[in-house]
């Protein structure tokens, strides 16, 4: 049974500013070192990482994709994916929360009117976190004053429990897809902690209930019109980052578990190469996405989407392969319940289920046959 969360009153210090890419990567590594210590305990007991998410916000890391015209750093996409991988290696659930947050910010950058972008990017720089969700069928949206009144539910989505703002995707009559941005802290918004997946147990997935929430017309943006939008491609790239992080975590625990015992070097090499190939796929996709953001023509966006799809599929397979190898190569030394090493497989399996693999492969076939 789900429980209604009442975490809106949490207070955190304002975020600091990260000034350059080197500081961004070092901040991510330092936070990851801290997150790693209690990650297994959080998974076993489902301890929600509110303190860890607040530390991310205060560090300034949640604002590193804000565009320069809004006083942000706007790191390259390959670096953003690597930062996600660093955090996910320490705690895959926190990595998935960031995956949703940064994906929402890219859609905000490309689709929202200037006033809305200025307002919400200011909140991001102060440390606010975002999460995106789709409005479920049966919800009601009715005109009210200068906007609309939304009543209904949004489907489960990672990061909702930790978000300050929710980006809700729905369709306005007579068939206009839009994104609504509203405060998670509204008294008319309830978040039900109803996630019970066996993996990614603390990723903040939850169902949002809107009890007649007023949405001003100025907080409504058109949804991306292209199936290859940079927001969708960035979401795939960052999903790949989480998969890479899970694979690296499984690999690190494999090395610890085998210690100085003899293991077939070729088997270890096979998985080491797989992880390196995945990292290279993320870097390539990140560069193509950089190009598509600067020159958002359909051909460039489709190319970025194809590379991001390849990275996401590859990373999902690599994560599962590395998690399986942990037990195949380390043997009984890896199976103790107290070690909780099965969380890597559980995380990889659950995270892979959120990837529309067949659709991505179908589109890849179309893309390459042109």
C-alpha cells in the first residue's frame, strides 16, 4: 500500500555555483564517495535518500545543465552522462533521479517560453529539483481563469518523491500535446509513495495526485513536436549513464570478491572491454547530441537519437552482463545475503525495463535504411 508523503516542508541551504567542468566532475566524485558508504543499507531497508539528494542540490551539481544565457554552466552532454554514471555507480537510485531531472531541464530549455525558462532556471540555480511524469487517462483538465484546473493522477515516475517541481505531460483539447509545470509543494498536490519494485528501490518513484491544481497559462509549454527531440535523446543518453554506473559498481564488487584468487583473465577481459565499449558509446552519443542542440535540424536530431538509443541499449546489456558475471566469476563468495551484491542485478533488471527497446530498434532500422 502506498503512503502519502509530507516532505514539502524540508528546508535546505541555497545551492553554490559550480564554475567549470573540472569542478563539476570532482564534485560528482566527492559526493559519490559519500553516497557509496550507505547505499547497500538504503537498498535493503528502503531508506529514502533525502539527505543525499539535498547534498546534490546544495553542491550545485543539479544545475550544471542550465544554459549560459540563464547564468548556468551548460556542461557537454558526454560529461553530463559521465557524471550520472559516477553517481549511479555509488547509488543507482540517485542516478536515476538525476536522469529524470536533467531530462526535464532539456525539454524546458527547448520548449518553454522565455519567461517560464527564466523563472524555472532561476529555481534550478537555487537548488530546486525537477521530475517529469505523464498524466494518466481519466484525469480532468478544465479552463479556469488564466489557465486550467487539473484533477487526476500522474503515472509513477522516478524522482517524484524528491522533486520541488513536476513537469506533467498531457494533451489539451482538441489534441495539443503540452507540458505543465507546477510546484510539488502545492497544497493541492499529493505524492503517494507506492513504488514496490525489487530494484531501484529508493529512486523516488511515486504516483502524483492532483486535487484540482490551478495551472497558469504561463506555465504551459508545447510538447516536443519531433520524435527525435533533444529532450528524448538526452533522456536515453542519461539512461545509458545509469546503466554504465551499475556495470561499474558490479565490476568493482567483483574485483573485491575474487581478491587474489585466480580467475580466467579472458573472462574478466570480456567484461572489462564491454564496460569500456559502453563508455565510448556514451561519449559518441554525447558529442552528437551537442551538435543537435546547436543545430536542431531533423537530420542532426535523428542522428543524435540513433546514437543515444544505441548507447542506452548497450549500457542496459552491459549492466546485466556485469551483474551476472559478479556471481559467475566470484562464486559463493559473492552470495551472502549481508553483502547484498544482488542489488546490482536487481537494479540493472528494473532499469532496463523502462527502456522501450523494441521501439528503439525499429527506429534504428528505419534510420540506417534511409
